[in-house]
C-alpha cells in the first residue's frame, strides 16, 4: 500500500509526499504522479519521510527520477542505504 499526496508548490518546486511501501506493485502509481508534475513544471521534490519500504523496482524508479533532477528529501537511514547500494 502506498499513498502519494501532492503538496502545494513553492518557488517553482512541486512536492509529492510518498508514504507506505514502494514496490513493483505500486511503482507505476508513483511514476505517473511524477510524470504529471514534470510535464507541468520542471522541478519536483519527493518527500520520502513516510516511506517504510522500497524494493529493487522502487529503488530503480527513485534512481531514474533522481537522474532527471528530482530531489529526494526526508529519507530514513534504511532508505538512504537502499539508494546507495547499487
């Protein structure tokens, strides 16, 4: 289960808060939400402070978004380790 909440934009940056579990079953939902923002605006930030688990498919999506300029904020130590281990 995952929830993506769009938070009011500030200074040209849109923020999406991601909560729950980012897995192969939910990755498409996050990808679509991010694409919607990226087509409207150029800057996207993901608040991952509510993210509890990420599987390899989710890690791959986060790496892809990061390469496109998305900022990943609020990562727990667990999520940081998953993102560092390639």
